[in-house]
């Protein structure tokens, strides 16, 4: 639609790849399936980006993530390995990405939502998503490359100790209805 037309018009000025990319790191969130591939290319090579306002979504996500800090993985899902979650905010990066056996010069750089340390010493990545998708398979399909990027980052850290990842998954939050409690306070569920 209108968004694609604007990107196409702007991208006409960015046809040639520069000799050096604008950015040296790739963020896992930029690998989200719904992103515009051309926009991602222009962002990494030319520094171009469109303004995004996700203030409400970010606030909701932060509140949810905080509520899972320090709880048993079994409270999240009995399918998870036994362990405890920690809020794992803070930026970290990977070693350079190998492409066809060669160093591509790019690193993954980002921030993980939740990480659980499992009883057997392995770890599980739990990435929170505020999403209205109804089909769990579609949700996982949309974020699969982002989850795999987190695995690479933790198993190939630029700094620190390698972490063995046992499981990865998404924790979805979505608004379904409003509620009115006994104190006549209205909120969302």
C-alpha cells in the first residue's frame, strides 16, 4: 500500500550498495518475518529508517517481562525444562557470522527478554511478544529467525561464557477483553 510506495520511491535513491555498510551489527528483531526486506537492506547499508511508534506495545511488554522475572519455568509452561527465569535485559553481541566458511564481518547484537537457567545446567530462551495473532504456528513462523539469532548469540558470544541452549520459545501476550473488578477499576485482560 502507501507504505510500500513511499519505501519504493525513497529506495530509488539507494540503488547502489556502498563499499562499507552503515551498521556493523544485525539486530535479531530486524529478522522478523513481516519486516520489509528492502527496508532492512536500506537500514543496514544506508542508515535509512522509517519512524516507528510502539510506545504502548513496549510498555506492555516491559510490564509483562518484569512479572516473569525470578519465577519457575513450570509456572510458565509444564513443557519447559525445570528451571528459573531471569529478566535478561542488557545488550550483548555474537562473534562475527560465518557465511560459507568465511567471516562475513557482521555480528548479531541485541537484547533478550527472558532466559531460564535449567536444572541440568542448560538454558532456555523465552522471547515475549505482544501480538494479536491467533495461530501459534503462524506466530512461531514469523519469529523463527529472530529466535535462532538469539541462539547463535548465546552459543557464540563475543564476550563471556558460551551458553548451551536447550529450548527456545515465545511467550505471547494479547488483549482479549476488558474487565471491571469489585473496586470498579476497569482494565484489560
